[in-house]
C-alpha cells in the first residue's frame, strides 16, 4: 500500500511539474522595447548652401537637414533625405514618392494649390549678385540686362514679373551656384536668388569678385516644410515640433551654425 502511494505521489508530482513547465512555456517572457520609428522620406535639392548641399564626403548637410532631423527626433521618426531637383520636387511629393519637402521652399499661394505647408521656420528675402564694379545698383535696372535665375524659384518669379516671362534675356539654370558661375564667366550680368544663398557663395568664393545688392522692392519670404495635400496629421506633428524648437532655441542654434552673417 505504502509502495503504491509512493509511486502514485511520484507520478502526480511529475504530472504537476510537467503541467507547470508547460504552462510557463506558453507565456514567453516579453522584454521591454522602444516604440518602433517610422521612416519619413524627405525631398531636398542638395545644391542650395547653406540650406542643403553635399559635403566632401558626399553627405547631404545644411541648415534644413539639421532642422528636419531635429523634427524627426521630436515626432519619433527616422529621416531619409532624398536628393531631388528643385523643379521636380513638388511633383515628387504630390506623386507620393516622398513624405515631405524641406528645401528652402517659400510658402506661396501657387504652391499651396498642390501641397500643404508647416508654419514658417525661416524668413528670407531676394538679393542681386553682380560683378564688382557693375553699374547695376537696383532691381529695376535689370529690366534690359541678362539675368540668371534658378528654375522654379521665387527668384525666377520676381524676375519674370519685371522682365516678362518670355524675355529671352532671362537665363534659367538648374541650380543657383550654376547661375552664379555663369555670372563669373560673363554669360549673365546679374543673378537674383535668396540672400542667404548668395551670401554663402560669396563668402566661400572670395576670388569670384562678386557683390551682393539689396533692394527695398523685394518682399520678405517665409520658408515652410511641405507635406502631401490633406495630410493634417503629419502637418500638426511638424508644427508642434517646430513650435517646441522655436521656444527652446533649437532653430536659432541651427541658424547660427550655418548663416554667413555669424
């Protein structure tokens, strides 16, 4: 009897032990994980220093790049920069090849028809680049001159408004540095482009012997981050991030790092 009880108890203990082990095995231990990040593809024309350009290592760097990466941190997203020619950058967003645009893009009514913008993050103005000693002193004097602009920019818009969209004396280039090099070569007599870009070029190319002209007729322009039309969720997240970065001084810190006037 005792021997049977021993065997029976042993069997029950084994069954109990197996049940316990099996029960534990059905509930694997979960380790704490950080929430996974979204990857946001952001278009930028990497030929517009100090906002975006390629350094000696081929990396895309600049004011806009630092800014959008900081925005990514705030909204828990990894940022992938997609180098995109400026004259095709809006269609790239509209076709959903990318999620956002940051490329020193001025907020205006024409662009708002195709994309939605964040709140402004930078205020700029157009300027005129000429050769040192040029007789040109004002924007109005460009009306009969050979003028270079970058395709699809607000610089092109203001020049076409002054001279006429079909004026053969307007030369349109893929990038502002190309236009400025054409000025150095004498192919054009002036270039109209965003002031920080002209300032940066002059600072880094002192042998070019170019001068920058301001003109009171130029209106101030505000840069914004573009998102796909109707994407109010992403737009709000970006706006909240920009608002926080403005308040904590992060935008000013990035601006001080890259602007030529520093």
